[in-house]
């Protein structure tokens, strides 16, 4: 017995891994013109129980899980980069303003609004990706970004 899958079995497994149900995967891989829906379900289950098919399915699912982890790691790296750039912009703005005004108040109203939003939103997304929200504070893990921070001179 060969360890290789038939082209139809390989198509079936790939369809399953892509997110299709067993029925949808079977429909995409096999000729089902004369089959009843119940028969399709039984046949799909039977194909997946073939040892070499289930092994291939497990193998592809493990590869997909590994790829998803890489995507998560890349998202974290990218968000950290965005956050670092925004923080750098905030620091640069503070230094520039402090150079011209020695009495500069150091509060959020004196910072570039878009940079502050980027820091807050990227930090929130990083917290979500790292599962740091537990919803215990009653907000369900939602973060509200306020973009109309009043300046002291506005009263």
C-alpha cells in the first residue's frame, strides 16, 4: 500500500485545512452527482478515517498552526515598531518644544495627537495579541481612544 494520497484525497485534505467542512471538502474533491447529502457525509467521514489521509490532515494542520504563530509574532514585531516610531515622535516633539519654551507643561495635551493615538492603539493591540485582557474590569477588553483631549488654555 502506498503512503501517497490520491489526487482526490489530497484535494479533500487541502480543502479541510482551508476551513471547509467535511461535506464541502468532499464535494470539492469527488464526483457526487448521484449521491444523497447523507451519503456524502458518510463518505467524507470514511475518507478522513483512512490512516494516510488523517496523517496528512494532521501534518497540514500542524503546518498551518506554525504559520499562524509566525503571523502572530510578525504582528507583534510590527506593532512594536509602530509604537516605537510614535514614541520617538512624541519625545522629539517634547524636546523641540522644551527647547523653545523652558516652562513647557508635560501633559498629554502638549503631545502630537496622532502619535499618542498610535501608542495607545498599538499598545492595546499588543495586549490583545499577548492575551493580557481578561475582561475583569468590566469593559470586555475594549479600549476607547480619546482624540479630543482638551488643552489647558482651552479652558
